[in-house]
C-alpha cells in the first residue's frame, strides 16, 4: 500500500504548519517520523488519516485521494493519536466491540478477541479501561487502530510514558506489525528509531530536511563526511596525517590514535592504509565510526 504525499501545506491562521512537503511511503516500511515540538508531525499525520484537510497539495493512497469525506479510503488507515482518547468507563472487550461496530465489521466479538491476543491485552481484558496502567491503555489504543486490519498504521507518540519493559513490548509489537503494513510513527526517543526503523524522515518548521535509511544517517553520509578511528603502533603527529591526506578534520584521541573526518563520498580507509605503508607505520585499528541519531537530529534541526 503506497502513500504519496505531494506538496502538502497546512495553515493555522498566518502560521504555516506544513510547507510544501512531499514524501512517498511503501508497504512493509517502518518509518520513524522525527522533528522538534511544533515541527508539524501531528498535523501531517492527521492529514494522512483524513482527520484534517490540507490547504494545498494532495495525499493519495494507492492512487486514491485522501480527504475527510472519503470514508472508503480512510478505512484503510489505522490511527493512534498522541493523546490516546479512550472511553474509560467501558471494559476493554466492550470498547473494542464498539469500535468494530463503527467500522461496520461482522463478528465483532471475534474481531475484538483477535486484537486482544495480538496486542497482549489478555491478562487485563476483563478490566475497565480506567483501571489500566499507561502501558495497557496504549495497547488498547493500538488494538482499536488495528481492529479493522488496516493496510496503513499511523502512530503518534505511541510509547510516551511507558516503562522500559512496556517500551520493549510495544516496540516488538510495532516491528511485527510492520512486516505486513506500512507503518509511520512519530517519537522523540531516538533509540527507538535506531532499534526498529529502516527509514527516518525528519521535518523542521513544516519542511522536509532528511529522508534516509537509518544506516545512511548514522554513517554521516548525509553531511558528506566519513569518520574513521585510526590507531598506530607508533606516535604520529596529526599534522603529518592531515597534510598528507588533505583531511577535513582530525581529532587526536591520544598520540597514537585519531578520529579523522573526510569529506566526499570516497572511503578514506585505503588512503590511510597507503599512508601507513609509505611512512613505515603499523596500523592497529582502522574502524569507521557512526554517530548517534540524536546528534544527527540536533545538527539538522538546530541549524
């Protein structure tokens, strides 16, 4: 199931929440959606679900335009909003059967039982929602988003407020779901994206600033720079290395080891090896370094 977002803009009065945003998402992708608070993430998610209408541009799911009144295409989307709205006076089964009825599903009881098992709600299924912990309430939110077996799942901050055990459970569930669905979820937890996502989209002030596989971002290729840790058996002057290889930057770790920053797309490691041979040096370590997604996020959104 393909989502094609083309030149989407959304205004709140004079404020432009989304600014000419274009993205394409494909079936089987688990995409982390990042951005500072106020970047426009929740607004775009609401437009994808048909909850809000865009002021400019279009969103199409398998070629069919999404709009608030296109109920048929909206049934292809499951949505868990940031502030999970639940009927706290209802029992879990009761609430899920009610949700199944809203989608016009047959066998409401069986559908509720299916998502209860899928989301691990079994031990708590006889409780009222108001008596549940934060983690189990999030599971109920996921269950209602999945009750109609949508091809697309939109999750806005699904793990906010969860403890480490609950986090692990929800992450595993989202990853398993993504094998058969297109999943877009926003989060401020960078480790979460690194752990389960295969693609990262970052927006800032309503504009797209990065759309890359996770490994590409972490490798530093987004900034046309490679970072390599090199350790020699002998003491070496950093100026000797930087002048010989025309390096962008070199950071001494000790007198024998350095982190070198190379511009361009060519791998600097063969050149470091040749330099060592020419100078009669012995290399003990030659390892490409990866930066954290958190550092990448800061660089992109603060500049």
